[in-house]
C-alpha cells in the first residue's frame, strides 16, 4: 500500500484543526497585546515558554508549535537555548488565497 505524502494545504488544515493552535496564531498576530511581559524584544518573535497561558505542559506547547511550523504557518528562530516564533504572514495569505479560489 502506497501512502501519499500530505500536501502543504493538508498540513495547514491539520494544523488549524486544533483550537489551541488557532489561538496561538491569533496571539502571534498581536504579540504586543498578548506577550507584553516577554523579556526579549517581540521583534525576535515570541519565546515558546511564553505560551504557558494556554494551560498546557511544555511538551504539549512544543508539539502544537511544531505542527504550526511544519505547516509553514509560523517560523521558528533559535537564539541560544530559546526558540522564538513568528507568524509567516506570506504563507497565511497564500493559503487564504487558495481557499478563496475554491
């Protein structure tokens, strides 16, 4: 049996299927509103540890961020021991355009 690899659109739909990941994307859209207490400049992105607000374990937060990253909706940036995340607005806009064309 041959399994077809998931398309990027499928990865995005899978990533968006979980409400916590949708919340994370919404928070990243306005990081100054949701992560004002971060020690590092928000221009770097939001540190993964800042997502404790969702009440999940660090491993669950990491799994959700990994799914968003694999789908191309966020971009990770490692700085020392920390990983910072930003929305990939171009990828989000391209996916929205794909949906609009359906």
